[in-house]
C-alpha cells in the first residue's frame, strides 16, 4: 500500500514537473512566433503601404512557427496597426489606427493539452502573448535658402564675397557668378548637408529625403530664379540630395527670400503621393536672413503645418547676419510653433553640428 501511494505521489510530482517545463516552452514558442509576426507585419507595411497585404504576410510568417507542435494560425483580427508613442517614463503606449501608422500589435492565444493529465486537476492550459513592434520611419524635406546672400562669405557684412569669386570683378559680375566652392555660405551648407546624409546612411534609418530650395521669382537678362523648386522628390536614394546641392553650386544664386514658398512646396511633398502613411514628417528649414517676400510670419506657417499635416519643423539660422535680432527671434518662434528644435549657427562648424544633432535625434527601430 505504501509503495502504491509513493508511486502515485511520484507520478503527480512528475506530471507537475514535466508540464511546468512544457508550459514555459510553449510560452516561449508563442512569444517568438508573435514577435516574428509583428516584425514581419510592420516591415511589410513600410514596403507596401497596404495593411491587408502586411497582415497576410504576418499570417504566413506565423504559420511557419510551431507552437506546441502546431503551426500558429493567426486570424486577421489579431493583427492591428496603429501608432506607438513613448511616454516620459520610457514606456510606449499603443493607439489602434493612430497616425502615423508606425506600429503593429499581434495578439495570440493557445490552449494545448497537458501530459499525464490523469494526475492533474486540469487537462489543458491557456496562454496569451502580445507583441508590439514599432519601426520609426521618416519622411524629411530639406527646405534651404538659395537667395543671393547664400553666395556671401561667412562674415556679418552684406555683399561681402569670398576673394576667389570677387577679385578683379565688378559688383554686377560678382552677383551673377556661381558661389565660391571654398568659402561661400552655400559651400558650407553643402558640406553640412552631405555630412547629414552620410550620418543617415550610416545609421541605416528607414528614411526618405526630399530637397526644396527657395529664393524669389526674379529675372535679369539671361539670368532667372524661381521662388521655390522641388529639386529632389522624396526618395530613399539619398545620394540624389548631394547631387542636387552640387547642381545649385554651379550656378548664380540670385533673388530675395520667400520662405513661405519653400514651406508650401515642402508641405505638399510631405503629404503628397510620394509620402508614406507610416512615416513621421519633418521639415528642416534653413535661412541666413529674414523673409523678404511672401508671408513673412513664418511662425504661423509652421504652426499650420503642425496642426493640419502633423509636420515637425526644425529651424536653423545660419551666418553671422542671422545670429541675433529680429531674424533669430522670428525663427525661434517658427521652431516652437512647429514643435521642433531651433539652432543658431553663425559658423560652418556650428552648422554641421546642428545637422548632426538633428540626425542623432531621429529614432530608429524600437520593440516593446
């Protein structure tokens, strides 16, 4: 009788030990399957911009993962896309169907049978896992000043040009010459933008960038300029931005400053057919002076972009002329109203640091 009781107790203990290990294994398998499906859904959504296609791909991936010996079959309703936002405590909150669609949540449950269930009070157990994957995508539009002052040198003096373009020329010849390739404001901006692009590429961010430049509508003889131009569409081929900057460095920079036109073109690109519903929208606005044409209340424009199109505007004032006074005050307000950062960059080194800080502030891939 004692042997029978002992054997029964051993069987109960064995059943508990085996099934505790089994339940932990199933939980781990379910976690891996859910994580894989959530990641697959989000990456596919970024590539296709189609929730149905992304959900179907996640179902295919989950079906290739075994949980308790069976493929995990997810119903479409268990895959939800939305927005994940990080709170002040570092914890992410998920809003189903929130914008931008930067997150995928997968919920799955299984109820496999237990081993040696004769010796247990239950015959099955249930477990549920929730995986939330956040992939931060970025659509960025550079909105850069190409007015005549961008051909000046980095001093605080108006119409002060680098010596390599001014020596032996009269003022009219200088004005209609391409900017210096060594000491102009445009050259310093080109170097800073190229470094910005290099940083984005090195970090392997999910980022598309567009290039908009602005001045004013102006013509003189054979020379002319437009108030704004979309020089590079939103693209993942970031080398095109460098090409666009170099192209402007080969021709005269003329005309005054219509920031409104540049912002309007950027807003159109960031909300147009080339934009992505999964991407955060950012404008990087640079000027070396005050707006002289168009709507000069730039703060009202950045506020409108933020409220109507969910665009964050980062603002940089460049050069000694814009280092203080009305220009800086106005552009600080523009950054505040655009929910962005403000940078004052009197020198080329400070300009490079401003772009570096913006690049470093862009989050990449986050998983909860």
